């Protein structure tokens, strides 16, 4: 019986990272088949410029996801800061379900808050300003109305620019803000939060209005190391892939 619930994030799939693509396809055709549900918490792709982009490895990934959802494993996806243009057409083609930027799930009576993680990095003011702008319908329509070749080119430029910007930012600014974490968990009445984005995998214990709480940070995938978080109905554990 399909029982486990698996959580992954930050694979940053791209044309260049063939090992990670292969590892992910193996995961979809192997481990994920015996899971009840798979939650992908953002940045599955290193860049997503529209659901009409079928350049490699997108088509391979879509087919593998479709085969998994056809098998009965439910797949949920929440957009990251790299693939926030991923939309309904992708969901229709693969059978996955899109989640909002914050989603609450309640497996086995446990209330868990899911998010990508970028919204929690409130110290990074320039990024939050960009996020607000780029999530408007007007901005997205403007981008998606451009021809595919122009979007492919722009994405290459954007990735390069983001690499240089990141080098200049301090490590603290790029981590979550503790106050935002607590405020958000209380707003959603959850004592467990799972997110990715920061690439700092860990389980943080914290206190929330006198109660024990946990913030679980998922690992990004590397070509020689990848893992998922598994909820087996009783507890969480990290599993190597
Ligand atoms: Mn991210």
C-alpha cells in the first residue's frame, strides 16, 4: 500500500545538470512509486520561462511525472523563486497539483505548513521587492507574451546576474528571518514547518507560545548527493536518494 509522504525541493534542474535529471527520473520511477504523495517545494527547475518551453530536460521530466501520477502517487508542487512561472498547463500535462505559496496539510492528524522559503527571507529587501513585482499578473503576462527564444536568452542573462548578486549578499541576509518564521507558523496554527530555498538542510527545534515546534529545511540536490524527507505516519526521517 502506498503510505509514505515524501518532500523534496531545490533540484534546480537544467540542461547542464544531466546527473541530477537522471537521479530525479530514477526517483520518480523508483522510490516515489511506493509513496502516497510527493511534495515538491519549489525550484524543481533552475529557471522556468513558460509552460510552452519543451527544451531539454523539460519534456523528459514531464513524461516521468505523468507516469508517476498515472500510477496513483499524488504529486503536489509549490513554485520556487526560480520556477514561479510554472503554471496550470504544466499541471494539466503532468497530472500534478499546484499549491499556493503557503499550504497546510494534515497527514495523520499532524498540521504541517509548507512553503518554498523565499517568503521567509524578509531581510533581503531588494529580493522581496522584486518578488512582489514579478508575481503581478501584468508582469507575468508581459514576460510570457515574448517569443520563446527571447525568454530563453533572458533566462540565461538572469541566471548569470543572480549568481553575481548572490556573491555580494551576506549569508545572514539570505537566510530566513526568525521573527517571520514564528509569526507565519502562528498565523497558520502549525507547529511544523517544512521549506527549502536556503540550501541549509537541518531540523531546527523552536518554541512557539510555550509549545515545542520544528522547522525542517530540505536539502538542495547535488550531482553526487540527494535526499528526501519522508513522513511515515509516525515520524520524519531523511532518506538518501
Ligand atoms: Mn529558491
